[in-house]
C-alpha cells in the first residue's frame, strides 16, 4: 500500500490503516501507548506570563511626584519633623515655604476643578439619581432625593493629570538623595 500525505489518502487507505493500527494496538502494548498519546488532545500553547513589576516600578510616577514635592517644597522633611517643640509662628513660617513649593508641583502635575460650582455655604439642591461618589450627603438624611442642603465643601475632581515619566535607570524609591557637603 502506497503511503501519501494523510489529506491525500483515500477512504479505503485510511480504513486499512485504522484496522492495522487496531490489530497492532491489541497485540503490542508499547504501540498502544504511543497511539494513545497521539490521540490525546494537545495542550493549548502556553500563554506568556505578564511580567510582574515590583511595587516601586509599578508606582514610579507617584513616587516621582512625591520626590518633586520634596525637592520643591520639602514636604517629606516637614511631615517627618516633630513640630510640637516649635512655636505656632515657626510652624506657620515653615508651612508657607512648604505650601509654595508643593503648590507649584501640584499645578504642574494636576488640573483640578470643583465638583459643584456654587460657593461654600450656598443653598444647593441634590437631584434624584445623584452620583454618590461625587456628592456625599451628611447630616440628617431622611426621605428620597431631591434634597435641599447647604454646600459645606465643593469637592474636587481631576480634569488633567501630567505625571512625570521615570527613566528605567533611576531607582524610583529614592525620593531625595542624601546630601554630603565637603
């Protein structure tokens, strides 16, 4: 019997091959094992695992913003300092420096707008179907919206985000290098 590509084999040739395999599998256990292996479905191709980045690399942009807040406003120094020993005037003076530098970084990285445009203290109506993530109801809540109330805080939403890119060669965990004067 002439063996051709299986797609080219006639029905008769395939039937003869199947009968021969049947007989041989009954007579030869090793052949039966090999045939059984050929008949098992092949496993799906392995999907490459996504590369799991370490937390400092995954959050590098956030760490870069913290680094900028330290560089421009000395925020980490201020927060790490125990200010209880300082007078209110000294803390206030330090807060002005921190505020100015941090505000600069904040404005470079984010654009924010009030969620509600009314002035704080204004009477506002909260409509039915309001978004509880955008408006938090406080005080005595009774009944169903619409609610009438006083705006205590207008809320904030980010309308633009410009986070700094961090080069792969930099360690994003270094928020401020140690300084040594010689």
